[in-house]
């Protein structure tokens, strides 16, 4: 059967035509050489069958990348790694905060702000150039779940309530200029239409175009520790519980790995993987 006639099943359950170009693009993002990419494409193409799931294709490509270089496999699993920041949304909030810090913002996580009508717990308050931005994070622990229009509707009402009480507060020395909604998945069309219409800034896995979460992470080299192919799930959860969310933090504070009680040899391999991720 020709590969253009093969239908694959997405995480949402929808069926779509298999695209070799999409797989090639996702592999290119890892920085893999053309020869590695071609070998993986040839192997996956030979193993395709009608009704294969995107999960099976991903697992096969990931396994082949890991055999070549672990840091390439780490980059490839970025989307999955973001989901692994759960089950609560707090590590994701800290992760978004860290990305903003490296973009020049001063940030606070989990602050309480008084609105005109009620008080609001805000996920992230970010300040830059005498302007303040309040950011709400919507974390989904499962693939296939998107943010519908109810999310920006709700966030916009909270933002407006806070904004109406911003200037009467004597301790506010900056302008409140923007409300953000950040998600690790995608926004529906209605959510995008409403958010853009009311002036919210929407940031998702692949929106805005060329400046979504995945683009910012790759550009800044700010990968979550959950991308590591060498740390176990228990070790990742241990680090997350101590507010260590970035691979870069392991390079700056190597004593975190000491607390895990791992051998010097394995520690060296982990730090080598992390170093290649952050500097590639």
C-alpha cells in the first residue's frame, strides 16, 4: 500500500492521512543529521500499517533517536515532557515563569491580587520596563484536550476586575498592560478569535506562529527536566517536588543530583546529556 493512502489515528481518536513531511520536520527540529533522519524515515515507512497510532510512530522514532544520541531523543520528546510536568499545574507555572525570566522579565508565582469586586490568585505576575503582565496557565495532563472559548472568557473577566482596581492601589508603580493565557496544548478557533478580539495574549504549544511554547523553548534552550532520557520518573518527581523544573538548573546546581544518591558515572552521563541540550 502506498504511504499516502495510510490513515493514522491521533491521540484525539481522529483519523488523518500519514505525512512523511510532518515526521521529517519534527525530526529536523531535534538537530539530527540528515543521515539519521533518512534512516529513521526509512525504518518507520517500512513498519507503517493501516490504522497505526501516532503514539506508535512517535515511540518508534524516539527509540531510534535514542540509539543514536540521547539528547536528540530528549528534544524529540519535548511535547510529551511538558505533559509529564503534571499531574498538578504548579510545575508548569514555574516552567513558564522560568522561560519569562530568561526573556528579561521579573516574575512572581502564585500571588494574590485584589480586584474591584473580589481578590484573585494569579498564576504568574511578570514585570518588564515598568509594565506588569498577569498570566494564567492552563495545564492539561492528557494529549488531545484543547482550551475552548470558556478559558479566555473566564480569564478576561478576572483580568478586567484586577485592572479596574489597579491604579487606585497606591503601591502599584507600574502599568498593568496585558493579560496572558498560556496552555501546553492548543486553543480552539473560538478561543483564538475571542482572545484576539478582547486583547488577551494567547500562548500555546504552537501559537503564535513561530513563537509558540515549543519555539521559545528550542530558541532559549530551556528544556524541562522531564525531557531527560536518563533520569527515572521517580528522580524527575523528586526534583520537581523541590521546584527544579529546568535542565539548566541541574548544570548550575549539581548538588541536586547528589540528593538522588546516584553514582558519579551516571551523574556524569546525565550532566553530559543536559549540557548538550542546553547548548545545542
